[in-house]
C-alpha cells in the first residue's frame, strides 16, 4: 500500500526519485506511522472515552494482560501494545486528564492531534538520521 501511495504521489506531482524525500516534502507520514495513530486512537476510544459501549466491553473481556512477546504478531492486541511501546505512552491511564469534562468527540480529536505531533517528531528524527547516514550504508547500522 505504501508503494502505491508513493507511486501515486510521484505521478500526480510529476516528481520521480527518492520516495522518502517526496513524502517529507509533502508532509505525508509513512502509512505505518498513520496506522499507529489509528490503533492508539482505537484503544483510547475503547478504554477511556467510551468504556461502556459493547465493543469496549468485548475488548476489555478479550484483552488479557500478558507480555508482548506472548502475543501473536498478527493480533490487534499485539499491534496496540506495540504502538504504546513505540510511542512510549501508557495507554492504561488517561493521557488527557485535564479534558475529562469535555465531550468524548473533543477528547478523541485532542488525543489524535497529540499522537500526530508524536509521529511528526518520530518522522523528523528518522529523516534527520537518514540525512546523516553515509550513502550506501543501511539506516540501522552505525558508522564504524
């Protein structure tokens, strides 16, 4: 899906080359980071803003507290917990206690904006790291 988005943007903007630079120039975060925001927002909705809804009650009943390593990598629970580790946030407590009296729609919007700020900072860090990595060397490998 990311490849399709990259090719579509390149075709529409008539710019071909490095897709990372194209995404950075347009301000579009990678789809994986966008998926992280949606998963965190789903967890926030099911546990904080609407804990009495039927989906929230089912989620609470099926969501067993076990280590991340014991979960299968294709489960929703695994991905939600991975997001909490990646963003370094505690999804068990209310991240917006000062907005407890606000309507749930406003709280979800504020949470989404907070998460977008976090992924924006993560993306800036990744781009900064990529810019300072010698060419031809993988991003995950430090220079000797």
